[in-house]
């Protein structure tokens, strides 16, 4: 008998530190995608910038060490004190690494650079927390009981854990990108340190200690730790963003955007790209829930409808038939052997078969009558309650509200009812999005069961995509981005200057790969582009290149295209300041 694999812990079973890392990992993505870290990972970060960073980190690590010292004084447990002391020794080892850099350069860390405001904000926050200056906590010297002191130690570890975990995360990510055949990476020592087993162990030790110190805390006190953790994560991102860069970078995409001469056009699929569930199932469920029971008489003025039971059975049969025939259709046009050289026209011809299939499937749905009798208001309410992927609406909001962007957003979808899409975005204040989808026909706000067919297939999608681009004309330099998740998005993904695949659709990758499409994780792809990016060169985004970039979340899309935006003293700052602008910080 095969051994039963260990069960993965549920979110509730995870420790506090692990739960907080998962909850705020979105911010860590912005740190990884910052211009500074992308340049560092690529190895072409200018030495002058790295020196500035080391000088800032020197000041930060001194504060970090001091915070550990204060936490050790507050801890009311010998084991906890010993753990904190060991963690502090780890910080001192980091400082030794910094000293080794300085010896190579023949300079003095303390005199290398003035402390910038991002570093000051972070260190002041850290030391204030370690001193007990936290909302709802007694001030320094007034911590009367051991429990109150331990609570401050927990708060301090909560403010330090994201830094430790983020550096451990970045170290591992960067180490995986090192190419042994490339020659010496100039920042190998930095990468080796933060990817080392000893540093990974220190990050885990910090988190384990936070879990231990927070066991007896109340819900309100745990909320304080969560706020401190989140604030520390944001300050860490700002710390990376504040490093001055005097070199071209591939991130963020809008870095070189000129509203007067450039236009950014973002296209996105809807179902399972923006949403968590497929919209067709939602529309069918509305029909089933609002349908009359089999023993109920229907009003004379209402369109004749199937009973809820009949609707459920019919929908079940339609869904099963679609799933089975979809796989058969995919297999029917797949080449027997993998295509070595990508050819767009060959793929386009093959997907015409899928287009015929999608249109036949829609005809069956219309003929079945399952979409008849749905109230428009019920559709809009369902759209407003529709769960979207984490970070999706935030990204679109940042695009449409950014006055420094000449950008437009278009949603291309097979969805049967555009009203559902518009309602889902209007609840987030996104009425400016352009929706290209099929539409229900209504009689006095009640659906007739008919569909106005606009976007039913991969061919329809790519036609809508190209028609949209043509309408914008050539008065500006257009840059198009398409974000999608399925086989139906393939042509649009490849037609766009940049095609981004979100999620992990096996059928999309299987079909694409068989036709010669190359899928590259976005971050390694950007690091590779950064290695090749020099003064005066172009980032070289090409349509129909046969290369698509993959991401696991909308945070990656956001970080790549827009970067990190934060406010300091009322000034909005972007994570791609040049040297002069960095002096604002």
C-alpha cells in the first residue's frame, strides 16, 4: 500500500508569521520587480548604485541590531532571549559582509552617503516599535509587567519578520537565476549570503519566535502585529525604490512613457483572468435559482420558462457535452509532432476549428432556452457581487486614474452578457473600461434567451483586438499588452506587443507549446532583458514573436507595468526616480 502523503496545513493551522507573509506577499512582488532589484539580479547594476545601497543598508542593519537588543531586554523567557541574541549575531555577520565590500572599495561606510529619507523612515519606525512606542502600548519605562514587556518583544519581531523573509525570498529567487556559464556575477557574494542555508534558517527562526511570543496575545493585539508587519513590508519596498539609478531599466514598463507621444493599450480577458469562477456558470445559476418550481403556475405576461429542476438538468447536460467535445476539438487540430519554429498563420488556421466549435456550442445554449427569463437587475446584482482575482481591480484603477498615463483598457470576453462584466467593474468605480462581449437581448428587462453574438471565439477575439488597435491610428506610438489565461486568448496574446499569461491553464500551454510558442516566467524574462539592456538600446517588445510571459498573480502584472507608487510628505513618488528625483526623498 502506498504511503499517505502528509496533509498540507490549512491557513488556520499555519503560524502567525507564515499567514502574514502569505497575506502581504503582494508587496514583496513590488520589491522584487523594482528597478534596483531587477538590475541587481541581472548583474548589470552599476557599482555606484550598489555602493549607495550598501551604505544605506549599513545604517539600517545598525538599527536592526539595536531593535533586536531592545527586544531581548523585553523578552521574559530564557529561550526567547537566546534566540533573539542569536538573531542579533546574524545581523552582525551581515555587517561584516558589508565591511568586506568596503575593504574591496577602499572607502568608509559611515562616510559613503548621507542617510536618505526612506532609510530614516524605516529605522525610526523599527526603533519606535522596539521602544514600545506603538499605539495602545505604554511608553518606555512604564512596562510594568513581564507580559507587557513580552508583548513589545512580539511587536518588534512582527516589524522585523517581513524584512528577514523578504531577503530570504529574494536571495533564493536570484540564486535560481544565476547562470554558471555566464562568468562571474558581480553580486554573487550578496546573492550567496541571502540564499544561504544559514540566512534561510535565521528568517525561519525569526518567524518561529514571533509565533511563540504571540501565542498569548488577544485578537486586538494580533491586529496590531499585522499592521506593523504590513507597514514594515511597505517600508521595505520603499527602501529598495529609493536607491538612485543612473542607468536604463526594463521596469516598470511605463518608465519611459510620454503621454504626449505614447499610448498604452491594455487588453484583458474576463473569465478566469479577472474572475475566480466562469461567468457562464453564474448566469446559468441565476436562471436556475429564479426559475419557477415544477408545480408553480407562471404569470401569463412572463416568457415561458423551464422549471428550476429542468433547467439544472439541461445545464448539466450542456456543460458535460461542452467539456467532452472541447477536448476532442483540441485534439483534432493539434499537430502530431511539436512545431520547432513558431508560425502565427499555422496556429491561426488551427484555431479556426475551435472557433467553429465555440459557435456551435453557443447555438446549443440559445436553442435550449436556459438563458430565457433572467431579470437584468439580477444579472447586475450578481455582477456587483462577483469575486475578482486579488489585485485585478486595483491594477485597473491605478491605470485609469493615473493622469500621467495616456492609457486605455479593453476587456475582450466570450461572456454571454456584457452587462455582467460592466456591473462587476462598476462596483469598483471602473465605468471607463471598454467591454467587448456578447449581449443578452431583453424584453422589458427580461432576457429572451437570445444572444447578440459579438465575441464567440478566438477568431472573433483577435478581430476585435485588431479592430480596436486600428481605431487608435498611428498618431502616437502604441504599445499593446494583452492579459489572458486560455486557448481562446492565444491569438490576442501573440498579436500584442507583450502577451502575459496569468494562471496555469494546462490546455493553453499544451496547445501553445505544440505550435512552437515559448512560455517564459515574466521575472526571469525581465532579468534576461535587463542584462541585454544598455544605454540607447530598446527593450525590444515584438508582436508575433512566439514568446509569452507567465505570471501567477495580478501583483506581478501591476509591478511590471506600473511599478510601485508611494507618497512622502504629500509628494507622489514612483519607483523609477532618477538621481535628481531621488534627492526629493
